[in-house]
């Protein structure tokens, strides 16, 4: 699939999510992207996948993508909106998700954990979807490649270190390639639950979800196999764009 086809497939997936069917009449258990029982009406909404549910096969199966996007990610968005519909949450409704996560210490204690978990879940998954898919380049290029080499030694060394970090997370969490604006350096880090590097002042560039819901249907308890297979669908083009954006200032 070339890039144009991939984009077309993404548009079809978005349309299919609305009509409950995929492609030419093949009906899957499609759940509408905005849960109908979400009473809050925003401010956040579930972004459609930028490709079809089966676009990441065989690395990530379509059934996992349906559950992960339509149920898990949708749930984070709904619960975040609910929290922001309370009196304590209202002042934060106009913030973008990144600003909200950087401002958690100002969020009232009564909803702070809910906003942390579900706001983090929304931001993390939005980045996760866009970190994968068909890429116009098959490895890092330009300043990103230079920075990976100078920080980690080589692309292979980076992938090994990142994979080891992801494998070593106890329980549910994320592995990240982040950019630290304070030091202007790349770093590999992990976060528990749905915490985001944004909460520590860093900019997440690439994230790997190692919650069991991300891989258990296909890989069962073999997280290492999931991680190895995930590298195949990493979208280096979108990573390059995020690195460019992060290093602008
Ligand atoms: Mn997840």
C-alpha cells in the first residue's frame, strides 16, 4: 500500500466507523467512535484511526484495534469529558489536552486522578495511533537520525534499549522516546498507568502501549513478541515530523 492508498484507507475507516461497515459490505463489530452514552458532549472527542482497523496486520490484529480504539480509547475520552463537566472541571474545558496534562497540579483534587488517568489515556492513545501505519520512509532520516545516533549509538542500539525498557515495565504502562526541552536531548523513559511524559515537562515523540489490552488477544503473555512485531509498523515519517516540531523552539 502506498501513502495515498493508506490515506484513502484511513478515510474509509472513518466513514465506515460512522456507518458500521468496513469497505465493500464487510460488516465488522464496528462501534461508533463517539460513544452514544457520553452525556457531556465534549470538549474532547475520539479521533478516528488514521488508517483501517486491519492496516497494521499482522503486527496488530483488527479485533485488537477495534477494542483498543472503539472501547478503551473511547472510554478515556468519555470519562475525561465527564470529569470536565463538573463545576471543578469547567475552568479547564477550554484547554488543549497537552496544556491540561501540564497543568494537573491546578486541577481540583476531587477530579485530579480522573483527569490524570483519562486525559493521559486520551493523549497517549492519540499519539499511539499516529505513531503507526504506512510510512514514506523505513527508518529515521535527517536531524532525527543524527540525534538518535549521537544519543544511543545507533538505530539498532536505540531499538534494543527502548524494547528492553518496554519489556521491563511491571504491570500496565508505556515506553517512550521523549524530547526534553530543558536539555534539548532525546531520552527513553517509561511511565506507569496512563501517565504521559507531558506531566514531567517532556515531549513524547514515540510511545508504545504495553497494557495487556494492547496485545493480549494475539500475543497472550508474550509481550516480547508484541514489541518485536510493533517495530514493523512504526511510522518513522510521523516521528520525524514530531521531532521537527519539538525541536523548533
Ligand atoms: Mn491502550
